[in-house]
C-alpha cells in the first residue's frame, strides 16, 4: 500500500517537474520584451537613416537640375539679347545706308536745281518771253523740286535772318542798307538746303555790317 502511494507521489512529482522544465524552456526560447523593443528601435533608426540619405540624395539631384536649368535659361536670355541687338543694329544700319544713299543722290541734284532757278530768273527778265518752251522749263523745275521735297528736302529761309554759322556761310560783308539789317543776311549767293532737318548744304550769303 505504501509502495503504491509512493509511486503516485513520484508520478505527481515527475509531472510537476516536467511542466516546470517546459515553462523554463519556453521562457528561455522566447526573446525578452526588452530585446524585442531594442531590435524594433534599431530597425526604425536604420529606416530613418536610409530615408534621410535618400532625401538628401534627391535634394542634391534637384538642386543640380535647378542650377543647370538656370544656366541654360541665362544662356538663352543672353543669346536672345545679342540677337535682338544685332537685329536692331542691322535695321539701323540699313536705314542709315538708305538715308545716306538718298542724301548723296539729292546733294548731286542740287546743282541741277540751281541751274533751273538761274534759267527761270534769266527768262523772267526778258520781256515777252512767254512761250510753251519756257512754260515747259518751269513745269520740269517744279516737278523736280516737288519730288525732292517729298524726300525731305527743304530750302533754308535766310534772307533778312540773323547770320548763323550753323546754317550760313558768309562770303563777304557789306554796309547794311538799313540799321536794322546789321548782322543780318542782305543777299543770297547760293541757297542752302536741309534734308530731314539736317544741313546738307550751307547757304552762301552776304552779311550787312
């Protein structure tokens, strides 16, 4: 009887020891909660560091692209400005060349205009000189004068004006017929002309003293 009781106690004791051993094994095999938290924190820090490096890399790349775009934009603006200046300069040179060619042509025609005026003045002094030929000369003179005026030619008004070296060239001085004509133009030897407001031939005059 006692043996049987002893056997039952041994079985209970062994069972209890086995359950205790199993619990100890489970505790030993399962990582501690603190160890889990430490690993999780390390993973989080690693991810943060990786994300930070990735962001820095993207920021550097974006900054490089922005700098490149700024350089290209500046280069484009410089080229556009240079081309615009070249276009304006070429246009101005073309206009100046046209004006210069026109001025040269008109200047070369001024002696012809002078000859017409001398001829007309000589004809007007002849009595009974009215005939179709004279009328034709006057008509041609007026037509030539109108064409030149359309190009900007303008004859100076100098008779009785104050002598001005910007417009007049004094060939000689004579006593003024009247006191009020002193220092003024009393006779015109050759007419002066302006082309678009610019002197192309000075008026040759006689000045009263």
